[in-house]
């Protein structure tokens, strides 16, 4: 069985870059239709609402920078854990903060997609 750990870490970096660049096409490919995205504020997003908020300007990510990312390869699922520095404009207000996250990718018909994100804000 192939070890998918580094490939998924790299794929998630691509997803984070796409968020900062407002690259909806890349996000549409990398995010599963049944995505559950739990923000550090406990707000929930679906794939459609996450991309929609970015496209409308309600939420504008200016930087998403991961660090200390570890991966567990469970076959058709890879679980990532790590830290991330997020810079975002939300409701017209700039905000920058760190989070710890758990991120889950699943192999869906030969295509790896993110199915879940859960983050907890780090104390400043």
C-alpha cells in the first residue's frame, strides 16, 4: 500500500494557498461536496458556504500558513494535525491568529478531497 502522508500534506498546502488566493476552481476540486468545516469560532460551513463567503467578500483569507503538520495514513483516509497561522478579513475587519487543527482527507473514487476541518484558536 502506498504511503499517502506527504502527498496529502502537499495537497493541503495547495488548498490553503487556494484559500488565500481566492482560487475557487482549485477549492471546488479539493473540497468534498459533503465537507464539514468547523471554524475556530465554532461556526460551521459547507463547501458551498465556505467558497460562497470567499467569493462574496464576506470572508477574505489573506494568508493561511501551516506548520508542524503530521499525517496519519489510514488507507483511504489521511488525518492531518498541525498548527496554522490565519490572516483574514471578516465583516470588513482584519484578524490574524493561530490555530491547532485536525483535517481529514478521503480517497473518493480515486480523488483525494478534504472532508472535514476542525480548528481551535491558540491563545495569543
